[in-house]
């Protein structure tokens, strides 16, 4: 995949994630999700475990959007 294709796919996946957030939150609250082609490909309660699952499936994490599904009213401080 070219960088342009990766960027275009990431933007589409992020848009889908944001638009679908209420439904995604109901199913995956508190979990990490891997998104590909506007679908949840895999999920896990831990980032490291998610990456292991994706590796076993032969997925290239560079081609995926990885997000944590936080409850809508949760505030994250960095």
C-alpha cells in the first residue's frame, strides 16, 4: 500500500469510528479495537494482547486504525 492509500483508509476508518461510536461503545467499552475497512477486526482489553492477536492473524498494524473505546463521559488527562 502507498502512503496515500494508508492515509485515505485511516481517514475513512476514523470517520466511521466517530460516526458509529455509540454502537461501538455499547459492545466494546473499555477495550482496544483494531479497525480495517470500516469494521472492527479484533478487540481486546489490553493493547499488547490486541497486537498479539493481530500478529497471529497476519495483519499489518500499519494498515489498521487502533483505538481505545472510552466511555463517552470519561475524561482522559495526559
